[in-house]
């Protein structure tokens, strides 16, 4: 068995694998029979002796990690959260915050969380797998440019080392997707790779073809690239904020006509920001909600918001927004079930609302395309579209508007990057 692996440590899902003897990339099962490991963790917290003790303060995540509290990963994390949202800390998409301006203690937390996921992956690989290629976006956050990217890489290196990987290399995710697409080509093409993932949008203009396939260094074939923090999970959060949070008080007024403070509502659904979630679910929020209930001109909405807080339903709300986003990619409206907040509560969301909520994101992707074309100084022969969020409504129309008559090829939405990383790892370490 090979002693190397290509790992797509994704914002929404992770994959890992290698190249088989027949030359085909193989993604190994990571979560039961599933080749995709959801980038989710549920860390159990000790419960108070008295379940009615409202003054009980749950231990912070950093303390739970130091105490090596029981951890559930992937689908088990989702199941435990569904069964007992109050019994632990649910973490989704830790990669999304890498590259941001974390304090030293926050960096340690993210390194430990990422290390837990990578250790799970390591346990599913052949024994003594020490050499890995990890995928990375063009830019993790965009904050501080290359300095922020270096911070993110450092955290991932430490996390990978804690999982037992001795030699770690990084490869751009859109280049990995291009390498996978290249396996299907019979002649040379100039390809615009559009990778819309869970956390970032990354584009590369790259020359591909059968004669170029075995090159390890593809820098001379990479004409341009661009990337930004625009991803599917952020889109879900935006739709939750603008489409669903008004039902729990966002945008409401107090009895004097002034708007209620917005930060609390934003923290409530910032499920990818571990520290925003800790901030929202701290004990003092209960007092703030009681104050909002007194001053709000629509107390029913604050009662719903209080239930979201008491029952730890942040992820439930964002998950409903994600389902609506997917539905609205192929229909004009959908009904969202919000019964966990209030019996029979529903919200109707429309494609128009989705377009409004995601206007900035789609405009950001437009700028990335324009930036890549300007840097490359040429047009592509084809557009290769991949990534977990690449099915969003409006993306294909946007690409057609900017590049009419250029064929659009749809790749494996969740597996193209991972398979490409397997091929890159084989060329680096496979001998």
C-alpha cells in the first residue's frame, strides 16, 4: 500500500486517498462507507448535577479540549447535535477561520480542532502513511494577504503533525481540480477552473493537456489565479440572516422606534466562528435577551430568539437555510420548516430573496473572473466548474455573461479537488 495521501481538508467535507496501480485516483472511505467526512465535531461537555440549575456555567471549549472530553466527528457529530444540542459544543467548518487574526490562544484551539479531524482521516489511511499533500485555497481569508495565508498553513502543519503526518506539502485546490480534469483530455486546452467551495472561491487559468500531465512543477502552465473568502457556508449564513433571522427579531424595533442591536443576531448564526458561538451562548446572553424582551415592540419574535439560545439551535437554523439555498437553485420558492422554534412556524423563501442575499457574493465571483482574465491576458477554451457550492443559482449565467460561447464543464462537485490531490501526492511521493 502507498505511504502517501492526498487530503482535501475542506470547509464542508474532507476526502483522502491515493492513486491505484491502474493510475486511477481512489478516495478511501472516511466515515463508515462514505468517502466524504463532514467537517464537523461535537465535543461533549459535563452536565450539571442538577439539570434545573440555571446558574451552571458550562466549561469553555479550550478547557474541554485540554480535558480530552469525548469527541464525535463527521456524521456522528451531526447526529449527536440533533439528539442533544445542549450536551456539547458543535463545531462546523473550522477551516473557515484559518488565516484570520486569531489570538495565540484561539490559534491553539483551531489547531487542536483541525488536528482531531486530521487524526480521524489518518486512522482511515494505510498504516505508516506519513507523506501528505494538503489542499489549500488561493487565499484562506484575504486578511493580511500572504501573512494570513502563512498563519493558516502553520496551523494546518501543526494539526497534521499532531495526526502523525511527518512530511506535509500544500497544493492549490483549483490546480488540483485542474489536474483531475486533465486526465480526461485528449488535446491541449487553456482552462478556467472555477472552484466554489464551502469556504472560499478560487479560480485558476491553466494550460492542460496529455503531454503536460506528468509534470510535477506546473507553475509555467499556471497563467493566473485569484481567490477570496466567498463560500457556500457563508452563503448559508447570509440567507439565514436576511431570510430567517427576521422571524426571531433581527431588524425589529424597540418601543421607542430604535432598531434592536444587530450583533447578537449575527453571532447567533456565525456557526463557523467558534468564538462568536461561545460569545453568543455565554450566560450573560440570557440577561441581554431578557432586556430585549422588555423593550421590543414585537416580543413574540424575541421569545423565539430566546428558544434558539436556550436550545442551541444555531446550526439547525443555518442548516435550514442551506436546504433552501439548494432548493432555490432549481425552483422559484420553497417553504422552510422552523417548528423547532415554534410549533407550525414556517417561512417562505424565494429565488429573488436568495439573489438579494447573495448579491455581494456573486459580484465578488464576477470580480475574481475579471481579475483572472486580466492577469492571464487571454480567454479560456473551456470553463471547468467544481466545488461544493458551485451549484448556486446564478453562477452559470454569470459565467455565460462574462465568457459567452465558452463551454462549461461540470466536474465532480465534491471529489475533483480530492482526486487531483491524490495525483499530485503520487507524483511527489509515489516514486
